[in-house]
C-alpha cells in the first residue's frame, strides 16, 4: 500500500511538472516571510508567466489619451487623475483537478519592474471563464512598486523593482478552483508630470513576472 501511495504521489507531481514547465518566470528563492507551519519547497514552485503593460491599446489604455489637448497642448492623459494599464495571464488548476482535495494553500509571488517615473499600484484579480472577478490576489489592497529614476532627457537610469507574495488558503481556495485567468491591473497617479519627460511615456513599460508554490499533502 505504501508503494502504491508513493507511486500515485510521484505520478501526480511528474504530471504537474510537465504541465507547468513550459511557462516562463521564476520563484525559486525563499520568501521573506512564511507561516511557521508552511515549509518552502522550491520543487513545487512554478512560473505562471510574464506580462508587460504600457500606454497602448493592448494594455487597456485608451490611445486617444495620447492626443494633445487643444487648450493645454499636453497629452489628454495628463489631465486625468490616474493612468490605468492591465494585462491577463492564463491560470488554470484543472490539471490537478483530481487532487484538489490535497491542496492546502497556494503561495503566489509577483516580481514587478517599473520604468515609469511614478510609484505604481498593482492588484491581481482571479477571473472565471466569463471574466467575472472571483477574488483579488493581495487581500490588503494594491501593492506598490517604486518609481524609476529617469534622466532629464527621459532615459531610464534605474527601474523601480518590488517583490510581493500572496498566500491563498482556506475558503479563498474555492475561487482559485474556478479561475481561468489572472487580470493584473496597475496604475499611477498623475500629479504634475515633468513636461520634458512626457514624450517618453509611451515607450515606458511596467513588467509583471509571476509564479506560484503549491502546498500539497498526501497520505502515507
């Protein structure tokens, strides 16, 4: 019986690895803080993918906001309070549907890289096949990524970087079982942008690289 249980576990893990290894990203490093009863296991840490946002239609940004305002002579977006960009990453736990009862927790890691000269605020939303939001990734609200350092000519000196972990467990796991994608939405507040930098804004990007770790339990 022990051999059968071991082989079942091994077969499941191999299948899971084959399903997820083709994706890009990384989360092998130990998170800064974990619950005391959760042991970090990089062998069950997998990439989800990377998404790049910018001031373009593919990122949900209204390209007409790049047009110049007839009164101020500045792009229309500069008169808005907030600039919002977003992108979608596929997410589906159906490959382990036969073992969902063994799933205790899921730890998400998100690495952000910000080229914009503003602090970026980001949130992830788990959505079902119809696009309905089931839950948010960061329970305490959007997380921050610091602004990039930019020269007076608009060139990037240093990108702003941040790493955030989100632990999903308990009743919140139900939303993950029904999710088909993660919508990442990021924004920055428009507060008197440096007019000399404005022409460079359409070339800047905000990058999201995400992965997850599964906490699974099997009977001996």
